[in-house]
C-alpha cells in the first residue's frame, strides 16, 4: 500500500532521514509529506518509531477531478469496502488548494455520499449506523488532483503519552525532536535546556539517547482495524521494549526560573520513563555555568508575541548571549519567531532554518562549536 507520512513544513528532510534509518530507501519527499510503499507492519513501525512526523496515512486512491461528478465517480470507484466494516464510522475532512473544486464542505459531502454508495453494494443495506471503530478519511485537492487517505495514527504523533499537563506556549514533542536531530547532538555529550519550561526538549533528548520508541506508551487508531492483526502491534511493542538502552551514559539537564514548570518537567520525565537520566532545577538562565568543555544547548525561549512583552524578551536574549559566551566550545540552537534575534543576541548564526511551530513561522538559529577531539587524540 502507499503510506504517507505527514510532517510540519520545513522538517521533511529530518523525517526522511528517520525513515532511512528504519531501513526504507525508496521514499519520495514532498512538501509536508514523505511517501513510501509498505504493508501493515510498516504502518505500525512508522507510527511506533517516527519522532518528527505528524501522522501516518494510507493512500486509498488518487485521481483528477474538476467537476463534482468527477469527484463522485472517482470516489465510488475506490475500494472502500476493503477498509470500512459494516458498522465503521468514517468522518470526512477536506482541504482544497489551487483547485477548481474549492468548496470544502461540498467536497466532503460528495465524498461521504460516494463512500456510502460503495458500501451499499458490499453490505446490501441502505443505512449505516456508524457505531463501530473510526476510520478518519481526508479528501485533499491540490491542483485538481484528489488524494484520498485514511488516518492510521488517530491522535497526532506528538502525543507521546507523557505530557497530559502543559505549561504556557508548549513546544510540540515532534518539534522538540526535530530541533535535537537537526542539531546532531550525540548522546555522549552533555545536553542542556536552560529555559526548559515543562521539560519537553530534555525529555525528548533522553528518549533518543535511550532509543525509547516515541509511540511505545500510546494507542493508535489502526490498532482496532480489521485489516491489522493485533499480533503486529504486540510484536512491535515487544521489539521496542527490547531495544531500549538502559546502560548508556547520559547527562541531560533542564532548568527554568518558574518552579511550577520545573515541577511539571519532573512529572513528565517520570511518565516518559527517563527520570533516571534527566535532572531539572529551578534556576535563572543567567546563573547557568558548566565545567564540561563540549556540550549542547538547545532551547525554545519566549518569543514576545504578546503585546508589551518585547522589552522582556530583548533583555532575556541579551542575558542568554552573556551566558553562552562563557561556553565558547559549546554548540547551541535557539528556536524563536523574533525577527531581530541575531541583532539582539549579537552574533550571526552558522545556520538559520525556517520552521513552523504550530502556525507560527520561526527560525532555528544554530551556532556550531568545535568538535570534541577523538578519544585516540586525547
């Protein structure tokens, strides 16, 4: 089957790298998605292991549609009966970009009607109660080409299961993992977030270091589907548990000036199963220092989006600059939407990437310190 992995715009390359690390070579990278072929077990693996992806979808079909009749007949021709059982629920969402059929509500209604007509042929009945398992369907029109998908993930993949309570302006777990993987941090080096909030960045770093599958402690929509043998999910979880590295030496630290945020961070770390290798402390970023020669700082400071906060944010960025100057051999990455960041920070980034934190356009400023010498050189 055709499997579509969706991502935030700007993070497609990182997710593609994850898929290649999982052993998938024949992949197609597009805006906001990666496409590859696989079977049910590959759908399960993608859901279980991808840290930076948003969702895993199955493409049921794709065809050109410039009229509602094209849309209806194209939908009806697809093998919906192979997916949706007699009592299945199948809500339809939609989107349309640069297409003749621009009314999303009409496209959704026609898609629903066509699927019902197809299921009538299979189950020989006129009405469907839709009281069973859910199959979320999306009709996406791009330049008059309709793509029909079913969502296998259910809740977005950023929901790992460890962060039920969040603080203000939370960073999604998938974006946190993206920042870490873009930074090429290695688990043998110290990792610090001196503005950690509720602890997402240090926790994601610890999960990466321990090779803890991000989907291990959550459920997925496709677990209840008739097309997926429950044994596949059971085996995937057993494999993920067997691959956790409990012995790796890790130094990961988070701090924040807000004591409630630090309290939340500790709760989240325990729920994620990484409280043995992450420590959190109430501390002002101005007070952070380290004797470690080569370390990594990755952080998501306040952006100053609210009215009247700009002066505070400027002061914070200047304080960060003074603190990081004391660590000349460290590497650091900073995600912010503040356009004048480099000017306030007083230093141009070695690399600047556009990323979307939710709907907000941000830049990820990366400053690369020298590589630590090899052990043989030491």
